[in-house]
C-alpha cells in the first residue's frame, strides 16, 4: 500500500476548484471567438488518453462499476451541460452562446462530484476512485461534446444555406 501525505485530499480539493474555475473562464472566453468542429471534438479525444490508466492493475474496477459511473456521467452530469450549451450565428460566424447558467451548473456539478468522491474514496482505493471518476467525467464530456457537434453541424448547414440564398439574390 502506498503511504499518502495527510494533506493530499485538501490539495486535491483545491486543485479541483482551481480547474473548475479555469474551465469556467475558458468557456466564457471561448464565447468571444467563433467555434469549429475541431474545438468541439478535440477535448474528448484528448481526454480519451486517460484510458491508458487501465493498463495498470491497481486502477482496475469491476465492469458494473465502470458502466454505472459512465452512465451516471451521461445522465446526471452531461444533461445540464447539454441544455446550457447553445450554438448561434453571429456576424456570419458560428459561436457558442454565453450562458450564466453554465457557470452555476459547473460549480454545482463540482460540489456534487467532490461529495461523491469523499464518499467513494472511503470505500475503495484511491486508484480505483480515480478510475471511477475518470469514467464519470468521460461519461459527462463525450455526450455533451457530441450534442454540441450535432448542433454545430445543424447551425453550419443553416449558415451555408443562408449564404447560398444571399448569393443567389
């Protein structure tokens, strides 16, 4: 068993809060720039490299835990993000619409996740807890970004049709 520093849970909590704050700032800033398919699809692709953790036996969890964790992320965490992520046409470009509700939802999800993390960590190893919460986060990110991509494609099609109609007149 690996001995951990007694302050590690507190440091991890502070880091999680800082990451959530950074995500909110990035999201609010990104609303000022046009969005692209690449900007939507790269985060899940980048995060998918985290699956390499499962090469190490100490991160292994039962398949039922993995399915429950991923499904929980999809249903309870992705849905509010999908509902607050809207894509719009502004000045002839495609933008992610600003949403104050997004920041509130992101903070609420962080608090729920931290509470769940403390509970789960009391029952399984830290490595397994990391596995469970990685799958929860991936279950949140993947459907959210896929929904954004579908919406992006629909809005891009509208923009192309509008440009075509304008050039025909």
